[in-house]
C-alpha cells in the first residue's frame, strides 16, 4: 500500500489554477523548462530528479511537490515520498514515478488524474474518467523522444492537460 500524504494548494483563486508538471530531469533543469513553467501556481515533479538543486531552482518559480524516482537514491532523496496526493481547486491528483507501480484503482479511490514519469514518453490519456498524464522527460535527451513538460489547468472542478515540447 502506498504511503499517501495530502498537500493542499494555498492559492484560493476563482479563476484557472495553472500547475506545471515535470519529470525525469536527471539533474538537468533546462532554461526552456523553467521558462515554460513560469507563472504556474504549483509545480509537480514526477521523479528522477537527479539533484536537490533541481528542486531548489523550481522552488524559485512556485511551490514544488516531488516524488522519488528509481534513480533518486542519494541521501537527499530519501526524504521524498514514492507517492503523493495533491488536492488543488477541487481536483485530486495521485503522483508517482512509475505507472507500473500503481497499486490502486484511481477511479475507485476518487482521483481525477494520475501523474507519472519514468518512460520519458509524453502522454495524455483518459481511462474510466481518470486523466493519465506523463509530461515526458525535461532532462537529457533520450533516443528520439522529445524534451517536454506539461501544464494542468484546473478550473471549476475540472482539469485540462497540455504537453509542451521544449526547444533545444
């Protein structure tokens, strides 16, 4: 059973709440990624962070919720949870690094979205009324996969995800 902690967004806006989603930085936080995330209310990092400096730099943009990825093994990463629950604007998000480790039914548990990384392949799917979002990799380029991040727009208890391919 995953360890779950709830974090509430401190922003109580009636308008859109914009959440930046990033994953698989592997110690490389590109300037393009930081620019793409500028102006968000919160950043979710779905693991394989690489270094604590990545989190510190992201915190200069917005509060960060991060989970530990399979390569986050150094001492600093031990404080990070493997899963996280985020409540924002009436929406419940379940965050983990590897979707293959998902050990609950998100729809039955009341989650609106599952956010993961690991594969480096950006994807947005809707299964059984639950959004599955993988922002892809924002770190070192891997094979022919794009370098990308995602934005989640939360409004009126609904959400819309958008993938952003970063310039290289």
